[in-house]
């Protein structure tokens, strides 16, 4: 029933960073380099795009600098499919500008809403235009790829981590956007029987980025596995996520704490961007709010390459 397609090169490396650990007040820090295989979204897309007939058209939404939209467009093209994208405005940063340019170069159908209010109208226009783009009825992918099938890809990433570490870390820190990544990690941690805290750092509005939605995605993914005959029995209480807020003025708005985290990481040779990575990393600088010693940081953002 689950036959994911292949988009990334796994396992993604797990790198220890002693210098950055010291600078962040940690005993040990590892980076899970999801960025090295096209970014975290590739994990989910391996399941979301699997099995689609040739020349399918996928429609999805995101901000103008959405790595989810870019990853969907790139992966679709790689597999001979097309994408239609409806984008909403977000603050311009170095990263969002580069993603936005790469989206324009990759996707044959991109429409930009003037605001969130007009987004539904833009989605409808993209959906209509998508019918003329490829074969069959377009397929909808929710914003951020937040779907239980995609969670399975992130679950595999967490199981991969289980093979890369000798003992469980105190915490895994991951940016929280639409929840699929954190859901998969939480599910993996539960399956491994680890007591590790999954710290999901909220960088998007509460309505999309919240604990309830993340846990629901995780439980639905577990149910999906069980329905397909896989004995995936983890106690409900073992699936845990702690949400920490670092959104600041809102999605895509850089924060001073994020800028500080970005500068510290850059000093140690780690490149973060302001929307996800920098905000998520900034929580290490927020003691005693986040008091951990051995942490894994989920490095999710892949800078677009030409
Ligand atoms: C670079 C990056 N990191 C983290 C996330 C958050 O992942 P999720 O939406 O699964 O919570 C996203 C979501 O778009 C992302 O693009």
C-alpha cells in the first residue's frame, strides 16, 4: 500500500557540532541535515507524489517564499508531473526572494494573491487553469504538505535518527509550520520508546501551527499504518510534542532573537534562514525556558540551487 517514490538521498547526515553547542550553552548538539537532500519537504513528497499517473498536475498553496511550493514544483518536474501554485504575500528576505525566483523558474502555473483575503479566489483560478495543464483531474496537496501520508516520510527520518545515535537525546528541536514534520518526529520518538522531548518551535500563525493539529496528524498517520496491516502500536500518551513560540511579529517576519541565532550559527559555519531555522534555533538561547543538554536540531531549509 505504501510505495514511496524516491526524491532524496537518505539517510540525511547527522553532524555533531561541538563549537556551536558550546556557543549555544549545550553539552552536545547534532544537526540532522535534512537540508542536504532538498529539505524536509522531500520526505513527505516521496509519499504524496507516489503512484500518480504520468503528467499529473498537483495544486498547492504557500507563501511567496514557500519551500514547500518550490519542493513540490521541483519534485513534480523530476517525476514528469506539473504543479499549479497559489501564493500569498510574505515579508521579503534574502531566502524568500531566492525561493520565489526559483518557483517562477520551475512551476508552469503560478498565481500570486494580493493578500490572504483574496487567496481563496486565487486558489480557484489556479485549480481551473490546472485542468488545462496536464492529464486527468488535478490533485490537491494541503499547504505545507500537511497530510498523514507525508507524516510517514518524517517518521522514517526519525527512525533513521534512531540508527544514527547510540542513546536518545534530551530534545529534538524542529521548526513548526503546518505540523507534518514535528508529527512524524513525535511518532518516531514514540515508536523508538525514547523519552526525548520533541520541541516544535512555532513560526507560523496558531491556526495552522499548533499542538492539537500536530498530534492529530501524528495519530492519523499511525492509524493509516494500522489500516494497511502494519502493526504500529504506540500508546497515545507516548506521542508528545511541546510547542514553543518564536513567531514574533508573524510568519516570515525576522525576529531579533532569530537574527542573533543566525549570526551565531553562521560564525560556526551553519547557514540558517530567518523564517524557520533561525527562529527555531533561537530557542536554545532562551534559558531557562528551554533547559536541555543533548539536543538534535532538525536543519530543514535547503537553499535553492540553480
Ligand atoms: C524550511 C522549512 N522548515 C520547516 C518547515 C515546517 O515544517 P511543517 O510545515 O511540516 O511544520 C517548513 C514548512 O514549510 C519549511 O519550509
